[in-house]
C-alpha cells in the first residue's frame, strides 16, 4: 500500500482527502501542527477510514520532525495542504503568512529531497488568477494576487516550478481550487471555522443553525444575473477525489504543471442561499450590505485540463453540497 504524506491533513480539505485516499487503496500519513484543527478529528477519521490514520503532531517548518516522518515511513508522494488561509488576516499579519506558507513549503521540499521523495501535490487557489483575467479561467493565464495570502500561492507555484526545472526528477502538480464547500455525506467531518466566518457557506450555515439572525449579502449591484457575486462552488469530496486523480497523474507527468479544480459552473449568493433553504427546510433571512472590498463579480473555472489530464470531473451539484453541509452542521450542533 503506497504511503502518502498528508501535510495539513487534520484540516477541512485534508481530512476529506485522507478518507478518499484510504478508499482508493493508499495509506495516509498525516502531519499537522493543529494550528487550525484538533486532534479530535482522529475519531471521525477512524470511523470513516476503518483504521486510525497514523498522525504526527508536527510543524512542516520543523526540519528535524519532518526528517523523522520520512525516516519512519517510506513515503511515495506528498499532498501539501498545510497553510494559513484567511485573506483578511493575511493583510494584517503578512509576516506570519509569508513565514508559515512559504518557509513551510521550502522546509517540506528540503526534507522531501533529502528523503528522495520528489512527488508533490500542492493546494493552490483560484485566487492566483488575480483581478484582471476574465473567467472562465484557464491555467495558461498570467497569475497575480491582491493580498498576502494570494501572493503566497503565486510565489509557491513559482518556487515549485523552479524546483522542477532544476531537477527533472521532481514531479509537482499545483491544484487551483475554486470554492470548496459542503461536507462528507456521513455528516461526521466538515468545516466549522473559529469565530465569525469570512466565507459565504459557513456564514449561511450559522444563520441556518440560529447562531446569526441574517446573512449579510455583500453587494447586489454586480453586473451578474441577480446582482450578487458569482463563484464556482465545488463539493469538498469532489475536490478530494481530484487529489487521487492528481496522484495517479504524477506517475506519468514530467516536471511541473497546474490544474484547476472546479465545476466550471457559476452560482450567485442567492443561488447558494436558496439551495441551503431547501436543505434545511426553512427560509433564511438576509440583508443587503455594501460590496466587500476586493471582491470580483465573477469567478469560475475552465475545467477542460482537469478532464483531459486527470480524467476527473466534479459530480455533485449545489443541492447536494448544501444537503451534505447541513447534515454536518446538524451533527455538530447535537
Ligand atoms: P484548514 O485550515 O482547514 O487546513 C489546513 C491545515 O494545515 C490545518 O489543520 C492547520 O492546522 C495545518 N497547518 C497550517 N500550517 C501548518 C504548519 N506550518 N505545519 C503543519 N500544519 C500546518 O484549511 P483548508 O480549507 O483545508 O485548506 C487547505 C489548503 O487549501 C490551504 O493551503 C489553503 O490555502 C488551500 N485552499 C483552501 C481553500 C478553501 O476555500 N478552503 C481554497 C483554495 C485553497
Ligand atoms: C474567498 C477568498 C479567496 C479564496 C476563496 C476560496 C476573500 C476576500 N477571498 O473568496 O481568496 O481563494 O475564498 O474559497 O475572502 N459573501 C456574502 N456574504 C458573506 C460572505 C460572502 O454575500 O458573508 C459573498 C461574496 O461577496 C462573494 C461570495 O459570497 O460574492 C463568495 O464569497 P466567499 O465565500 O468569501 O469566497 P470568495 O469571495 O470567492
């Protein structure tokens, strides 16, 4: 059974990917410093995987700890989710974001090189398309960013490409995620951000569970069909299976590449709200607020490259994303 090091595997996307790894016949070896997750994730993971995944509480910036993980396990490839991800926080804490995300990636790559493991799947983001490209975004478009979080993704992509250019033994895929939402169908794992959520889906979920009295719709005067922002939401389990396809792709790929993981379809804020109302069975109050600074009217992927190179397409629709997301919220509110 091939062992896959899942850096950041106790988090939202990493935990769902660990489950899919096991069902695809891989053994996940999880490394996480628990800065945005908790060891209690091991309980649902054990239920869903049918075995307790091997877990190291370690920081990917800790070279000695990473060397130990590689020495104790014959790792075939690494999936790298370990990073800080809150856009607004990155604007107020740029040093911490650059240090954690970029230094973390460098130390991880050093440890991989020392261990002779040179296959990596990296969590990038649609944010690298920046403010000037027009959707649908294709992977050959120039990248840029508008905040430190986004710049860490742009910079790490360049670093990984340079590593592959310097040493042809490396094989790296950056997966550019669009907007992951929803939860595992069991309701056992999902996303429950600390504090007030910045993103739409967890905010709607809190309105549905009665924690907030209304959704703040940030802008209804965009040049979109209903005036609200349009995004390419993707079920987190579809995203997870995209990583399995990416691992298989690495075996036949030479060097570096980047691939979008989205559905290719756009949904407005009201589309998501109404789908969530169907899932939870009641109307959810909302009020219109001013636009959020830096927000785009539209963001959605061209997904041809994923289909062509990974043989992968997303299969779940918005109703399913909301139904599964709501099941998880009901589970954690019990
Ligand atoms: P998450 O915060 O739930 O998971 C990240 C995990 O990494 C956490 O468990 C955290 O404790 C861990 N971590 C952070 N820094 C670490 C370090 N230095 N050493 C070890 N562990 C560390 O986030 P997520 O939503 O699962 O996102 C995973 C990755 O995908 C991130 O890199 C994120 O930037 C990227 N991404 C996420 C989204 C999204 O909307 N969720 C969109 C695009 C890209
Ligand atoms: C956010 C990040 C982006 C990241 C992406 C990945 C910001 C500014 N951007 O983008 O870097 O790559 O997630 O998932 O955080 N909305 C509301 N009310 C809310 C929250 C959001 O109406 O309370 C609207 C927004 O205006 C937007 C849509 O909902 O039109 C989606 O917002 P969000 O979930 O934050 O995702 P992104 O803006 O795509």
